[in-house]
C-alpha cells in the first residue's frame, strides 16, 4: 500500500476564518502532526464548496493525527464557520503516478 488520503468536503461562505484556524493548527502541531501533505481546493461551479485532500503515510497515522488535542479543538472551532458538518472519505492509496 502506498499510503492513505482523507478527503474532507465542506461548504462555507467564511473560508478566510477556516483558513486562519488551519494556519493556527499547523503552528500548534509542529513536530506532532502526522499529516504529510495537504491540498485545499475550491469548486469552480460552487465557490462555497471546499475539498481538503489530507495525505498520510497510513490510516493509523491519520488516526493519530485525529487524536491530537489540537485537531479536536480545530474541528470544534470550524463548526462556527461551515454551513453543515463536513463529510469525510477515507481512501487507501493503491498507486500514484507522476
């Protein structure tokens, strides 16, 4: 297996506030987080829809990251800025190509 990716989908008209919280989370989890890489994207056809692609070495590493107190605090805080609960898709990476 080549890793794990979690796709998080959310809608919000207040993305700037979410982005600020995300930057604070990155600073607070420096040296602790297991997140290896992330991509944040906005839907061209629905500008309030966002997708986050969070890459980890394994599912277990993703769960360690989710268990960080800073991650729980972040997840709770963004609730004030999203239009509904985010949805999550958990994927085992089978192959990557460049």
